C-alpha cells in the first residue's frame, strides 16, 4: 500500500453522516482528515535537557497527494498550546474540544462554499457552489500524546494497552496474543462518561485509578 486510500477502511467501511459510503459523495465534496497532537521544546535541545514545552494540534487533508499532504503550507494548524510547560493531563481536553467541535459541524451538517475553484461562470451567476463534509478519520500521535489526548492512562501505568485488557506489570512479557481480549468501545465510552460526570475531583481520581480512562472529546 502506498496511501491510506489503498486500504479498505476509508474506501469501504467509513460511512458518511447520511449512512452511505463516505467516498461516494455525489455532488458533495467530502474530505477526510488526520489529526496530529504533539509537544516540543521551542528552544531546541540543550545539554541540560528540555526546559520548556509547547503543544500543537494540526490536521492534514488526506485528499491531497501524499507528496504535499504534510508540507507546512498545506497543514491546518488548529490550536497551539502555550508553554512554558505541558498542561496537566486533566486539562489537555480543554484545548482539544474546540477543534473537535469544529469538525463535528463540518461532519454534520457540513458547510457550503460558493464559489469553489471548479464552479463555472454560469454556476457562479446562479449562486452555485459546493457542499463540503469533513471526517476526522485518524488520530496520529506518538504514544505519550495518544494516551494523553485520548483519555487513557500513560504507557508506564498498569494499563498496558488501550486496545486489549492486558493489565499489570506481570503481563509485560505476555506474548500469547490469543489471550489478549479486545476492550469494548461501548464500555470505554461508558467509563469515560462516568469520569466526566463525577461530581468531585476525588471521585474522578478514584475512577481513573480503577479504570485507567478519563473523558476525551474524541468521544464526541
């Protein structure tokens, strides 16, 4: 495979808001995006180690050719998380939520652009344009950022995996993959909502220590 569209998910499995295949947009323009989150030291690497950290949330349009898709001039910089240090894990979702809410509106009902680059002069005269729908299809991060923004306990916790139920440091060397049972997304959503709806910080801490799951706006 040379591109994400060579796989089956975007082409065959991803459904649009109306229930049809996302790639079969008809007269609509449907765009799939990949979201990146990461933190970096704006002052570069020094002998004394990183002292400051700035975060960025950006998105790439998968409709663009792979050769230009990730060039800075084609990236959508959705948010910058100011330093000088990373926000606590419980507060990272404050920066993610506005971005997800924008994509929610771009998913349903979408938005109308007039005129577009392909609109003819006759269509422009009649107010023609294009209806655009956007899907946030992939979250692409390194492991620490993925755990933080998706609401899971860190990679050094007792929760070894976000996809299966391996738990405890004694399972670090468990390579018997037939015993790895996948976690239920419906249950994960329920646990995340329980954390979100807890009425005290102490209750949230108790739930997180038990389940390793906190609320993330990705569930929207």
